[in-house]
């Protein structure tokens, strides 16, 4: 069984027991978070596709930790102009563990 959820402007294919990093969620570690923007649920041969979301479907996940990703370095360089600029960016994330997938049948 798996589902496709949308969070933080991205779509993720998740199954119970999966651990993934998503955009920062405003919850404490150990709490349960419910995703209600479920786009698709598959259970073997049974497939439910929303238009755009499945009404009443929920995916529950447990918040494991919060953190920051590895730094991405941005280098801007203009040749022959003695111009070079270096910056970096570290994106915040929340690590979650998918617990259950509930669809309305």
C-alpha cells in the first residue's frame, strides 16, 4: 500500500514505515502530524485517484526530528571583471516516519 501526498509544494510517494525529510512543519518532536492533501492511494490492484485530492483521506506521520540540510554553495563569477561572489544556503527540514494511510472507501 502506498499513497502520494503533497506538502511544502512537493509531492512524495509514501508507504507505512517510510522515513523522509520534508519542508519544516510546525510541530514538536514525537507528535503526530496528519497530511490531508492526499492525491492518490494504491492498495494492490485497487487505485484511487483524486481530482485533485481524495476527500476524507489522511496519512498520519510521527515527527522524528528537525534539522538543517547540507550547505549548497552558490558561486557567481564574471570573467575578466575581477568580480566573484560566494554565498551558501542551508534548508531547514523535518524528518517524519509514516504511520498509517487511511482512505475513504
